[in-house]
C-alpha cells in the first residue's frame, strides 16, 4: 500500500491518498504519483514539498513527475544507513544535531566534529545528498521543520490497526514555550529594523521583525516566532500571535477541512453488483523515466521561489514501522 499524507495548519496529519498495489516498485510509484498529480492538479510539483525514504523507485518517480517540487530525503533513512556503516553513539548524536540545525553555521560545526572523530563518516555524509535531509536547507516557504516521514508511517500504522492516535501539537503551546524562553533574554541594541538579542549572557542573535527572520533560522523555517523573535516582538509592544505565518492560522486550518466527504454506508447496505471484485492494478513494465525527465527538462531548469499554495506530502514505505514509533 502506497500512501501520501500532508500536514495541516495544526501540524496534524491530513490524509491525501491511499494506493493499493501488489508490490512497491518503480512503476507503482510512477502510477501513484501520476494519479496524485492529476487529482491535486499539480503542475510538475510546483509549490509542493515531498519527503520520502527515496527507495524502491519513489525518488526516480518524483524527479520525473514532480521536477519542480522540493524533494527531500527522510533523515531516519540516512540515519539507518549510517548506523550500519559507522557504529558509534557519538557520531549518531552529532548527525541528528547537524540534521536538525536551523542554520548553516551550526550544521557545519556538527559536521566538523564528525570529521575529527571519523573522516570516513564525514565523507560519506558529504556524498549522501545532505542538502535533501539537512533542515537548514528546507525552503522557508514550506513552513515545515520535519526531517523524517514518521507522520506518514504513523498514519499507515493507524490505518493498519484501525484505531486513532493523538498526534496533534498545539500551536499555542509552541508560542507559549517561546515566550517563556524569551524571559531569560535581553534586547541588547537596535539598528534600524534589526534588533540584537543577548541569550544566556553570551550568544548574540539578530532579529528583523519586518522581514520576519532570525539568525537562528527557526522563525523562517517553522513560521512561528522563535524565542529571540518573541522577545523582540514583546519588546515593541506587539503580540506574538500576530507574527505567526498565515499558513498556520485558524482560518487556514478550518479551510483545510471545509469540504467534507460523505460517509459510506455499512457494507451490508451496498447494492449488489454483477461485476467481479476490484483487484489491485497489474504490475506494468517500468516506464522510461529518463525520457520523461528529458521531455520536462525545460520546466526543471530552476526551482520555484514564490508559491501561493503549500502542502508537504509524506510518501511512505509499508515496512519496519515498529522502529519508527
């Protein structure tokens, strides 16, 4: 079963599509993404951010059909491969520190520490398409800080077991945590629109309220003011809630579920049919993705920088769920 889920404005799981197949392969992913694009009216993935494990043909299918999308690799997948090659707890911890860093400086600092401990591991990570799993490389328009496709795997597990799980994380709680952390900070100086925040009496971070950006990178990526930004916003007498990205507002959240699906009647109430039961699609020959890529090469010349509609889709693989939950 191939599944695509999105993230709603409350950082919760939003089911998009389920595709039942005999096996996960290049051709089934291609057919699934082709149908998904038609359903969502996606123009070569423009304005979408996909996170997948990159295995069994999903990455090739994404690059062929969603050439303008932001294509990310699940950091958990990279971590599992790294564990098999470099069995060291210290290296693993440094990897997650680098992966979740919200700015390039912090990212490279962790990688430098890895290089000192194990140069082979460092070189392996440098060749692992790190731009696709490092959080600081996530486009700011996506307003997403997820580095794994665990949400997709949890959704699959929920479907498999037929019971609901509580997976929401309240935006209000995140804002309140940022405000609480801001109490320990001080606004040191102001230069025009830029304000400088002193953290722990040592770190100096610059915040631009007008551009809604902070040196730490968290505000741009998540769309929610970080502790540094919260301190500056409160310092000028404004409310932190006013600076949350529109994609995460209550109105946008409600619009996600504005169109309701009609409930299906119980199976015993279904009308009888003379047709045979519907079976999963037959495996077809793998399409020539190289030809398809060449056909769309003119459309893939540059990444989209400005978008009006954003949805992060998490494409999952139905195996090994227990180690992710």
